[in-house]
């Protein structure tokens, strides 16, 4: 878009609602008397999803470019491996998948939608179309809340599978799938009904600007995003502690081959749980004061690459056990559960009755 003021210059919409233009973030290169070239660069980093809208932009402006670079690489890699996992599941392994795998695939879909809507958000925001901006913000918010919901479901499933055991639930998978995809819907409908989705501006020290369609009201952000995740975090942390307790208790139990579990295997199990339960998103709770910038880097690395980390978990658990165990609480008739470790996997081997 060109703004003629004496000499031709490149400008972009300032994103504040009115049809006003700014040269911030845009460079004008004159090619000849009749042609100029516009180069407008805009960036967004993943941690902005959980950061308050009213945060001081000056404290983060210096780091936006590096954080945005990490985000682009992480989300791109995550989307690729999520697509690979979904392809492997639906075309190769769907018929023999267990409940844990089905839950993980739903989480992959939610994360894929989150990454896709996040990476395309700024392009939509720069069009200046308010309806499109509201839609992409709604889609991104819905997919983020759905991802949180699947963290909750993953923890709930492991609680039923590892802790309670022998639980019979009619139409178990159907119920949790409906819950996982419908529960966040009324929340985003409520936010859009009060006009909560608007354009948010992020600046850098080099003069570049970012426009993204997202929640701009601090009250909505703290109640809906932080509050929703906090409830999920409390539940998943409780289940995480229970499972870690079982892992500690199982350290003195020898595996079938007579070898004790190694520290590396135990560590990989714990890291897998952190990703499965979405506990890495809790880094957002420390995004204040002197921890602001370090937490942004940690959050961005862990959560933009989360799809890739979960793919490694999915790949290794199927490589190791390949359908040799069932995690179905409806079909398991075991009376004893022994937690064992596999590389990058968390699994429970049941002693089936004769």
C-alpha cells in the first residue's frame, strides 16, 4: 500500500481500528521513477498467547525478533511432525490403536490447529478485514483452549488407567471426544459476543511492528486464558505427582529382564509426562519482573516445539510396544499394575488373567 506525501512511501494499517496508516516497520526502496519496492517486516512470538495485553512493550521489544524466529521454526517443525503422526495413525495404525493413542491424536489435531492459526494470524490481521480478524482470533483461541482441555483429558485418562484401574465407563471414548471438542466452544462464543477479539500491536527496537488478532482486554485474558489453564494445571499437577510417586516406588522393582531402570529412562518418562499434561505452559506464571524475558524464551522453545516433542513420544512408544499392551480401563481385567519405563514413553503393563 502506498501513501503519497510528497514522495511515495510504504505504509501499513496501524491496526487500531480507524483507517490510518503508519510507516513503522516498512522500508521504501526506489527502483526507478515509476516503481518503488515495499519491504514490511512483522513478527510474533508464541509466548504472547499467555502474556497480558497491557504488558510494557519496551521490556520485550529488544527480543521480539529472536523470539519470533524461534517460534516460526518451532511451530513449523511441530506442524510437520504432527501431520506425519496423524498420517501414520489414520492410514496405518488406526485399527489397532488404543485409547491413549486416540487421545494423543486428538491433542495433535488441537495443537496443529493452534500452530496453523497462530502462524497465519498476522497475515490476516494485516488485511484490515475485521470479520476475518475476529474469525482467526476465535479459531486460535478455541484451539488453544481445546489443547488445554486435552491436557486435562490426558491426565484424567492416566488417572483412571494407572491409579484407579478396573473402571468401567460406557462409551468412554465417545464421551471424552465430545467433551474435549465442545467444552471450550461456549467460552469463545461468549468472548466474541462481547467484542473481545481485536487487533493487538507489538513493537520492536528496530521499528518493526506486529499486528495480530487476539484478546486485547486484560480482564478477559486473566479470567479466560490464565484462569482456565490454572484449573487444568492444578488437576494435571496432582495427577503428575501421583504418577511420579508410583515411579519412585517402582525404582526398586526389577524389570522382567532383571535390570533396574536407568536414570535416563526415568528422566525421559518425566519429561514425557510434562509434555503430555501441558505442564510446560505453566512457565507463563513466571512471566513477571526479572523472570520476564527468560520465561519468554523457555516458554517459546518448550511450547512451539511441543508438537515435535510429542511426536517423539508417539514414535517411540509405538516402536517399543507396538500394540503389545492395552490401556483400556473397560477391557483390562488385571489386578496388578507395574509401571515400567521405555525410552521417551510412559506405559503400564498389565498382567492379563489366564
